[in-house]
């Protein structure tokens, strides 16, 4: 990479007078601090000339002809002209003029940051990252690892363009220059660039609502992808151009007169119809060119919305409108915010004319899209009072665009909200974007910001409202973390059943914090957690010392410390406790069986040695996925599945040990199994409602409920039969119910005890 020396004399490409160019640019748009932009232009030119010197091996590049075609310097100027029309800020224009020089390794990003600041450097870096969308869109992906790498790049790219819309705008300008420049390139390159622009960047321009860029990208792409169709329509348009222009001029003059007499202040002019849209309508509706009603089109611009409807009345009073060819996008705007009235009428000589009617503000929005209301103040994108609302709208547009290109349909204009991504994108209080996995919580968000923010977290707000720390975030949420100087992580955060943490980063940071604390505190916390969990599962009879040995710890204290520090999961210890209390089966067979009764197809229970047998779950102990189990061969009813610690199974083992066989759970749970749960609580209004809300949030089906309340001490005993898929789910439900106000405990009710 060539690093530009600041002491090098200024070199100029004689064909570009920067001073005159900047003056013409400022006549069109106002540019704050144009001196910085001129400095960037000179740096880009020096970088290109110095690279040319290096390549040609001559001392003065200006002694040789400027290379054919547009170099990075001229492309940069062209990008600035496109973005200036979008009324963007100085930093965006500076980044645009330098982007190609950095991308082509003619200029160091570090030098850009040193000379123009971090904002400009970050814009250029993020625009470079948008290349991920092109490579991930390529159907030829060599390996799964490559695919995962592209997904990660895509994720980072989406975050950067969601966080700052200017990144997408610079890329759009660059691709517009690219599709313009391939006119004289070979056929293969023309089609490659055209397909990328058509499938990726034209839909982005549509989602941004930038009409004039969208039309240009679609027309030029169409020209290279379907040259015969393009030439045919272009020839048809050109063949009757003079006649059409005369006709439109007459319609415009008539409308100006009638609207003026009606007292409607407006501007009327003819509207260019784009070749791709003509071809698309002909293909979609199977129409001939002569049957299209909107080849002849005019646009009426008014000052007020009510004038739009008044103008519509004048148009319809002049000419009869074409049936079913009226759309009110003012009352019902398009998804990208487009607003206008569209109608078609049988105009003079019976020829159809399309008429668009909108206010001048609506027209600016249609042409400039998001740029018409995304106003920057200096370099602070988030200085606007409506930054969250604007970014939320922009976030939705980006996700819709991403859906479009993933669907592989460059012309798609809809987004299926039922498609749930594997990532969510949430906003900080200042409007910056943070990406997280699905089911992430405010604690995950806090640790993604900074470890100390997570460690000192004591509460969270989503959309300005206080939420629980295990609240699951969704795309578009604005999250604020409440901290306190003396706050610290809770060990409950590490309990997977309570759903406080979804990311490995947050879990690792919390575990690390507890490891730095005293061992005595971890021992006490771990002992408390284990005792409560054993009680909930009715496993108090387990020998703690033997459990520690089974888990490969030297003592019970070591086991408690590991649980308290987050190194050992409770469900693993519970499984060991069940095995400790269960009898050992004496015979081993192997086979794959059918599903439990009323559960559908194949089950997740494996039995070895005998062919397919009918299986069903024992009602006495109600085993669920994750329980240590044993099978009992019945007479004529197949195999009954018991928990290994079931009293009935223990009795059968004494009487008929030859009919007990070893069974185990196979794959992940695919069915739900009935389990009895006993809840003890101090009675209060709303108790049952709170319990059922917890169950509903976990999508737990309640099969039966029996409640008794003592009139002496007002203690409530609630026996529930619920359906759960696994032991982990059951433990999570019991933990959450136990945390409800007035609940004493919630335990698994073992009917065989």
C-alpha cells in the first residue's frame, strides 16, 4: 500500500479544475466547510498519481497520459456529486471522495483517520464491509466454514448500515458509478456488475425510497442483462417521441389552465417513464406496448395535501378515468414511505394518460427518500430529537431489503414478517445499534456494552418502561441499563432455568466475577441452590458426599463452590441424584420402539435387543426426558417406562428382575409428558392467575388443577398436572413459580412415594 507523503508537491490532472468543480457544486447544494472537501479531493488525486508513478517507474506521473477510464479520483468526484444531491453532510462527502483510493490500497485508512477524523475513517471502513453482502449472495459457497464466515461478515455489515444510514448511501453512490462505468467493459463484467446491482442495490434504493437512483440502477442493469428487450422498448419509445412530447405538452397546458382557474397553486410537467418499469408491466400483465396506459404521464405538484385531492377532482372532471387504475398512496403510503395519488384517464384523442399528484414535500421524499428527513447536524447522527423513531424505521427498511435479496428476487417489494431471523438488533439510549442472538435479555445487552455495565446492572428499561432482567428483547427495542455503584451480579443469573442470560459472553463474564469472590460465599450459595433444587425434584434423600464423588469432586464443599461459581449446572447434579436413588437393572437388551401412547410417531426411547415393542409411560412416576429410566416388560402391553427411583420399579426389581430391561432417552425431546407438580403457598388474591401466567409464558399445557385452602392457617395446596418435554423445562418452571410472591415451594409430586 502506498502511503501519501505530506511533503510531496501538489500534482493535478489537468482535465479537472477542483476550484471550478467545487464552485459549481456549491451552486447546487450548500456544503459546510468546503475546505475539508477540497483537501480530501487533493489527497485522493495525489494518492492516485503517486500510485501511477510507482507503477510506471517514472519520476513525474504528469509527464504521461492519464490512464484510460475513470480512476479512483474521478470516481470519488462522481460519488460526491450523487451524494451532494441527497443533501448529505461534509463527512459523508469526504468519505465518498476518499473511498475508492482506500479500497484500491492507494491510501492508508490510518492516514485518513489522522487527517479527517474517526467518523470519516469509520464510514469508509463500514462501506468496505458491505462487500460481504455480495459474497454472501453468491450461491457458490465452498465450505460450511466459509458459509459461517460469510454469515458473520453479513451480521457485522448489517449492524454498520443500521447504525448509520450514510454507509448504505455511500455504497449506493459507488455502485451507481460502477454500473455507469461498465458501458465499455466486456460482456461478462457488464453482466456480473449488472446482476449484483439489480439483485442487491436497486432493492436497497427502493427501500430507502430514493426514486431517481432506483430507476437508474434498474434501467442500466436491465440494459446489460436483457439487451434485446431493452433495445426493443427503447426503439418503440424513440419512434414516437416527438408525437408523445407534443401530446404531453397539450395535456400539461390544459391542466395548468384548469387548475389555475380552480385556484390551485401547482406545478405541472411531463414525467419520464423508465424502460425497466415498462418491460416489467408488459411482462407481468402480458400486455403489448401499445396497450400500456402510462407511457404518457404527467405529474402535478401542489403545496398542500388538500390541494392534491382538489387537483384530482379537476383531472377527473376533464377526462374519464380508467377503471381500477386509481391508487391513494397518501392515505395508505407504501412500505418505504412513498406518498402520492395515482390515476389514469382517457385524455385528448382518447389516449390514456397517467397522472401523479403529490405535494412538493412528498415529491422530495419520493426522490430523496430517507435523506429528505434524515438531517445531520455536524457529525452527530443522533443529535435529532426523533433519532430513535427514524432509526427504527430505517432498521425495518434494512431488514426488508435483506429479506428481498435473500429471497433472490431483485424486484420483490414485500417482506414476510413471519420469517424470524436468528439475530435481533436493538438500540442503545443514544441510538447506536447492538446485535444479539434471539432470546437475549437486558443482562446480555449490558455485558455486550461493557463488562462493568453488566456487573453493576440493577435494572433495565425498554422503550422507557422498567422490565424484568430476564425480559426477552426483540428487534427495534431501545434499551437503557440502570446501574448502581455497589450493585453486583446475582447467582440467579447463571441459573439457565430462570432465563436471565442467553449469550456465552455474558455467562462467562458473570462466572469470572464470581470466581474472583471468596470461596466461602460460593460454597454457601451453591449449597443453597442444590438443596432447593433437590427439594423441588423430591430428591432430598440423595447422599451429597456421594454426589460430589460422582461429579468428580473431592468433597461436598468443592461441589457447592463449583455450583455457586457457575462451573457446574444444577440439572447435571440432579440427574446424578436420580441415578443414585435408583435400582440397577439386571438385564440389558437393545431396540428402537414406537412412540408413547397418544404421542404420534417414533419416540425418543431406545431399548436394545428385541424388535419393535409398544411403549407407554408409567402413571405412577410420570417420567420425562432427562430422568434416569428403566423398562418393565408387561404381558401383552409392551414395555412400561418407569423412573429408576420409582417405588413401583424398585418393587418390580425385587419380584421380577428378569423382566426389567435397561432403556434410555435417545435424541432431543420431541414430545411433552404429564408431570404432577405440588405448590404450597400463603393464599392471596391473584395467586392462581400469577401461576398460570408463568406457565403460559413457557408455553406449558395444564391438564388439571386441584386447589385446597386451609381455613386455619390460609395455606394453599395446589396440585397441577402439566405437560413438559424434559427435566430441564420442569426445573425452570419450578424455579420460576417458587419466585412468585407468597409461594413457599413448588416441587415435583411423586405419586409412587
